[in-house]
C-alpha cells in the first residue's frame, strides 16, 4: 500500500509540471541581469573596468560604501 501511495503522489507532482510546459513549444527566454564581485581594492578595480574594459560607471543607488556599479 505504501508503494502505491508513493507512486500516486509522484505522478501528482509531475502532471502539473508537464502542464506548465505545454503552453508553448518555444523555450523560455534567458536573460542576464547583473554580476557582483568582491575585490580587495574597489578603486583599483573600478579603474580597470573603466579604462581597460571600457565600462561606464553608473550611480550607486544603494549608497553603500565600497560599492561601485558599471554598465
């Protein structure tokens, strides 16, 4: 009896999941929002991101010390 109950519960978990993916044949779009890095020297790293990688610094809306944002 326990085995049958486990099988039924397992099927009940997977049936709703399959319904979620039945809406479209296309895979869901993937996006990338941001990346955070911990560094020893924030100012030196910021200089590298700006001068070598050519990133633009954006306003630190969190107003946290030692945090620099680049786009």
